C-alpha cells in the first residue's frame, strides 16, 4: 500500500509485510487509496484523560466533541476499507457509547460489542473515608465491532472482495495458556483473561478463568482465554532502548521499562481479533498504532500491516517491536 502525497512522512518497515508511518492519523488517512484495506483493528484514545496523557485529554474529553472526533476518523476508515471489511475498536466503559455512535454516524454498521474481561484492574478514582470512592474497580474493556457497507449481498461481497464475514473457524476457541486448540468451539463476543501468575498446570488464586469455571461446575466453552501482556512481551525487541522508571498501578510500585506506553494490549488478545476479522493474508490497518501490538499480532498471524502513530516515542518503540516479531 502506498501513500499518494508527494510530501511523504517518515515510513519504516520492509514495505512488503509491514509499514509504520509517523503521522497524524486524520491527515494521513485522507491520502490512502479507497477500498484498499481488509480490516482495521485499533485501540484509539478513550477520551477520558487517561493517566494525564496529552493524547487522551483536551477537547476529546467532552462527550459530544469526542463523538464528533470519532466520526471524523471512522469516516476516513469507511472510505479506505473494502466493502464488508470489519472495524474493531477498543473503548472505555464511560465513553464507548460516544465511540459507537461516532462510528455509526460515519456510515459503518455496528455489528456487535465485544467484552474483554480481566481480573487485574486497579481503582483509579478518588478515595474518601468510610471506604468510599468515585469509581469501581475496572474489570472489562468494551470492543466495538463494525462493518463497512457491503457490495450487494454478503455472499457477493465475499466472492468479490473476500470480506463481509468473520473468520469464525480460524478464531475458534483456544486455550493460549495451555497451548491447546479447541476445534468446533464457536467464538463468542466475550473474552476472558488469565492472571499473569497462572501456569499451564493450574491457575493462581482469584484468576477469573478458574473462578468462572468453578462456579459453573465445568469449563465454560463460550469464552476464549488469553494471557496478560508480560513485561517480557512488552519489551521484546527493545533491548537497546534506555529503560524508564514507570509507575505500575496494578502492582502498586515503580518498574524499569523500555516500552513506556501505558495501555499495551496483550498479543494473545490482538492475535485472536486478527484471526477473527482479517482475511488470511489480508492488510490490517491501525491508525492509532501506539507501541505496535496490532502489527505484531498481524505479523504473527500471517497478515500484512500498516500502522500510523503520531507520538515520536511510541513510533520508535513500535518499529523495533514490529521488526522483532516479523523475524520471530
């Protein structure tokens, strides 16, 4: 895929399997050719002023303006997506309604709302005497699943473009922690994550997977299981980058990290979404690439990747991670 403007921004990658562009997404998306992308999998800013990050604050924290902003980039994505291609976008519980409406107002069809469940979230609100707080402990993230308009019927779109339907068979449930495939288990719209301390021989205390199975009295086959992003996974390929001291909320302390992005998604979750929504060998676009998790997952699943990221520090991290996983 090429950028059509004469004034091209910095582009990294092997130009065959992956590319990463340092640019503002809204500006660069206008330069991409129409109907050129097989799917979009992205983790955009949530509009909640997360951790006082500049890219998640300012005008976007206002509900209606955040919705308008979401509609602006979703409209460009509708143009570059092939007919019937899917858009997957992570959101926050308190702004996902604005995200969903913005995507819908841009002309994409909202198909589902997936839930990514985890047990390791930390309360980020203010605390007061008497065990009072302004927020509850977060234990899930919503994921909007939308689809570009079809080219006629779904069968016709599948035949002409290879898009329009989910890869349910390829995304069949797998227990990534234990490394076993579970053929025949239809993927559901809820994902459940193990705790980091879980091991193949058994789960740690308070693991949501084990807790749910215990209450159900059996292994609950409606859920796909994935592992949280470990420190090794976050920093893979970043050995020559200077580590920075960052505060880890869920561990209640500081840690030295090369990957300083605060919202790194686990590759196991991203790989499942890639398998589900991107045709085999297809091109997946992430206009808010961050530290590159979507692209790393795409490469591991045999897809092509194009990422756009504005923040200089994250571009440097993402390109190194992508190069690492491209050779994995």
